[in-house]
DNA sequence: CTTATTTACGAAACCGTTTTCGTATATAGA
DNA sequence: TCTATATACGAAAACGGTTTCGTAAATAAG
C-alpha cells in the first residue's frame, strides 16, 4: 500500500490532523513539528491521494479540453498552449474528442457535472442549436471558456480570432491579385467561425461588386473530393478560392495537381490553416493563420482566473488576430518569381 | 449541491447501501426496488461522484498519455487512436507533455504513483539512462505501455514500428535510385527509435559498400537550420538524405529551396514522417510513414487488457510496420515525369 | 414441524484527506 | 493574582460512495 497521512501520524506519534496541517504549512503547527513531518514525509516519499483530497475539498485539480478532433494541427497547437498553462498552475489536463459528433459532445459534457473536472475549455461541434448540455454545465457552476469555435447563445468567456476581418482581408487580397470569380468553400452547420468568415467574404465581394459563390463541403473526405472536383472541372471554374478550414483546402491542391490546373495561374488559393509547412507546399500556400498556441494559452489563463478567484466569466471576449501569409499560391503573373 | 446517493436513499426511504447496490445492479436487490431507484435517479439526473468511488475502489478510471510534444502530427494521430479506445472503455484520458525535458517527464510520472491514473501510455523523452521514475511506476503496480519511443531497459509491453527494416528499406531505395553519398540526419540521446533507424541505415550502406555519414541535429530549430545549411552547402554535399524524424526533414526542404538545390536532381530526400500532406510538398516528399493511429489504438488496447484482467505485461511487443511512400523527392531523372 | 438456506435490505465501517472544534499549556494584560 | 489570548496539538466529523456483515422474513429441505 502507498504511504498515507495516517502512517506518518502513527510513526511520528502525532494526530492525522496535525500531520495534515503541517503538510499544508498551517500556522497552527510549530516550526519544529513541521520540520519533523516534512522530513519524514520526504523520506517516505509521501504523495497525497488526489481522490481523498478532491472528495473533501470539492475540487479535482483537473480541467477538460473538449475538441472536435486533434489531428488538425490547429487543435494540436491549442492543446500545447493549454497544457503548458495548466501544468504551470498545477492542474491536470483531460482531453476529450467529439469527432464532430453532437451526441458524443453531449455525453462527454454531461459527465462533467459531478466534479471530475473543475473547468472546461471547449471548441464546439458544428451543430444546430442543441445546447442544453452546455447550459447545464453553467447551472452546475463549472466555468466554461470557449476557444475558436464558440457557441454564441451561451454567455461566457471566449477566445477567438478575427474571422470576419481576416476573411475580408483574404478576399480583398484575391481581388487585388486580379481574381474575379472567387468561391468560398464553406461547411454546413451553425458554426460561428464559419459564419463570420463567410460574412467577411461576402462583404468584401459586395464592396467590390463581384459575384458571390459559396460551395458547401461536408465532413466526409471522399464527398469533399467529389464536390471540389466538380467545382474545378466545370466550365465556370472559379479563378480564386478561399478554403474556410484546413480540411477543405487540401483537396483543392490535390485536385488541381491531378487535373493540371496551375496554381496561381489558373486559380489562386487561400486557405484558413494552421500548417507551418504551408510554405513547403507546391506551390507555397497563402494562408490565414490562427494563433492557435496563443489562443489555447489565453483561454486557459482566463479559465484559471475564474477557478482561482471566483472571477465572473460573463461577456469576456478576447480576440487574437489571425495573420495573412502571402505566398505563391496567390501571386499574380507579374510577381510570380520568388 | 449535486444529488447524492444519500438524498436518493432518504427520499425513497431506503438505506444508502441499498441504493448503491441497486444502482450497480446487485443481485441482492429486488427487481422492483431497483426499478424504483433507477427511475428516481434518472429523474433527479444523478451522476455518481467520481472521487468518492475512486477513493473507495482504488481505481480512478483515468489513463495518462505522456508525450514529448503534440504539435508533431504523429503524436496527434496517436492521441486520436488512444482516446477513441479509452472512451469506448469508459476511461478518461489525461494528456501530459514533456517537451523533451527529462526533468519534466520525471515530475509528471512521479505524480502518478498515488492513483490519479490507473495506467500509463508513454513515448519517452530522449535521455541518458535515467529511468528511476519508470521503475517506480512499476513498483507501484501501475501498468505502463510504451509506444513508439520505448525504454528498452524496462520490461513491459510496447507498441513500436519496424524502424530497422524501414530505415534499411529507405536507404536501399535511395541506393536503387542512384544515390552514392547518403547522409543520415540523427538526433543525440539514447532513443531506441533513432538507434534502430540508424542501424538500419548503416546496415544498408554496408551491404552496398557505400560510405556512411551521420549528422547529429538538436532540439533547437535554429541550430538545426545552421547544421543542415552547412551540410548542404559544403563541397562534399550528400546526394541523398534520410531524415530520422519529422523535425529534421522540414529544414532540409527549406534550405534546398533557399539555395536552389534541386530535389531530386541534386539531392534525393526521404523523411520519417507522418504528414498526410507530404504529397503536396514541393516536390512531393518520399516518406516512411508510421501507423500512428493504429499504434495508439494498439497500445491502449493492451493497456486495458492489463487493467481489466490483471494481464501480465512483460515481454509483449507489438510491431506495426511502417510504409514507404515513394514520391518525387527520390525519383531518378528517368522517371521524373509524373 | 424443525432446521437450513435464500432473499432483500439496513447498519456501520472504511477509503484518505480536510476542517471544525475542543483543550491544555504558555504568555500577556489588568 | 486572576482573567484574556495565543500557541500547538488532538479528537472527531465530515466528503460520497462501496463493501462487509448482520438479520428478518420467506422459502426449501429433511
């Protein structure tokens, strides 16, 4: 069996309460007793039982990170940011993957209501207005911070990037580079992140009196390949494409390569993507890059503020801007060297 | 406050023990009492307190996944595989990042000894023979399964890929494509995974009577850039390169681009990498791909076998083969079209 | 009809900690 | 000198389950 406070108390002829207080450096305990306890605890390599203390204190020391998927490099970087903060704060990080499945998100979140985690960071699944599991969290006083994909009908803190502005900037960039028929690869569902990017795209095209064209992709890779192949091989092929998320941008490259559609001559491409290796693609991909690591860190920081100080989470909203990295996939003929 | 067994017992005029047994579907309880309890518990939306039951039962329902980093796409995919199995088994997944720091790995693992997790999956940090924290785990009866990066001096189950064979195959492939001066980009430390790849490389070159050349990179990106730049701009530049891990392969591309070294004409490149988008690089990168998702799943499966059935973990070793994906970065002149 | 066994439930101990409260001794204040 | 106030510690009650054991009633065995 592992060493407990009880054993230390017995060996040292002290009461368990005395040992407990000594270990927590209580002022009720004399310096010499503390020293004795500390020394002996170190000698026995005492590690407190986390469940006993969680049970008593009503806090677990865990936070949950709920993500749609982790293969995406954005969420990998976010986990990195979150875990680094959590570890500094002495918290443990539990990771849950929803795989874009609302059912699964619900069952995962419902389990949080009885104390397994003290707080929740999440990026929600694209769904249609089923948010009871989230309001229940709130009812149970478990702080919740959204990052990236927020649910706007829940009042809590969130960390997002400037999706509208960066989508506007992306579209504007394509327009400046000479594109006239710019398509936006979207996704179905109520995701705010997609909606904002869509709106930024729309606004830019209207401001420049260009026709809008929105193509909806799906969660299925094969379906997306078919959808995009149809888009790129039709007679009214766009001459500019904005991929709203990483998943829909990669197929564009594949299909352009397969059909010998020259990037950026026949078509210019911008992707919302967090890939560091975008510059190594053929040709290097112009991206709108979200500050994933920073967003994860910021979200975790807010959550811990709420956990430590009964800080009120309502109405807080941190915006960390994305960056437009211009690369060869959107070059015009004239600056096509480099 | 949340609803407890005690409350259910009081409301139903039963003893807490009766309610507890009913909820666990004990044969000691009559069908009608069970029905009453289940119905009422469902109505009140009862969720058991995980800490109370963990404390009593001595099991947490958590597993730990300890990784050097998660930004790497290999480990992202592995987490995916692990979480999917864990979720099916009703376990929760805690993620810890060591950032290639032995100190951090040690402090993380030491905390596991008092029950926070029931089992550990890990890919170890490259270090030099400091494994007390791992043997301590074993002494505390916490099952440990290595995946990918194993510690060979600890006797436990592991899931690896066939590093020697695939490195041999990679070198052989370069030789077949005409490379004569093949360098191996290695990493310092005792990592078995690197050692095996190194050995596979060495064996292949010896079998073909070619000179070996091993270049050691570091964990620092800038240093690696400098090391590789020096390698590629020297007069005795290699005409073939094997990158032992993802981290050292990407700089090669960058530097080749910067110095107008033509891939695959001036130099052919193979990278050990899990990147799905290797085919979109310029030029498409020939890779040795580890089955990360499958390895994660296999490791988790073994761990749960140990957790559920007191299964003995010694001496088990699952090898899931890597795949050599030949792409343009190693083509010869003659087949350079495509 | 008596005894053994099963069925269905309750009482209480227990897991390892934290926390409240009580108390003996020592010190300070009047 | 007699009462307040610290000081340092112990006893015991939690926290919310699980599990062992005991027992009354019902059933089966002889």
